[in-house]
C-alpha cells in the first residue's frame, strides 16, 4: 500500500506542477505489481477483506490507467522502469515518538 500512497501523491503533484506524470505512472505500475503478488494471500482471508482488497485494487488500476492516458496525451514524461523504483522509506509513513511520551 505504500506504493499506492506514493503513486497518488506523485499524481497529485504532477497535476499541480504540470510535470512528473512519468514517475506517477511508474509508481502506479509498481503498486499494481505488488498488489498482484498479494492476491494469493488475499484468497485465504475472509470475504469482507477480499472485497476491500478488490475495491482498492480496482481503484488503483483505474488511477493507473488514467495516469497512463494523461501521460500519453498531455505530459509525455519518461517513465522509470519498475525495477528502478525506489523502495518506500518507512519513516515517511510512521510518526516516530519518544517512548517516554507514551508512558
């Protein structure tokens, strides 16, 4: 899901700055590739979780296709190969707090 967050943020930034759609497309492609890997595990969980996963997967695919179309017709940015997409920095997704503040 981290790639989905990065893709969505890159997509919004590309729309605001009128450039950078290539990286957004690459992040969306990486996100769908990772979600495709997760499909095997999702079949083992209860159906309500499967429905949530399937809805999120469909949403990501729809945004990916929209980003691809916009990149082909508006932006013409170069995409980054999926294998060169940087791994998400987990500190960007976690708010670190000193342990003593929570005691």
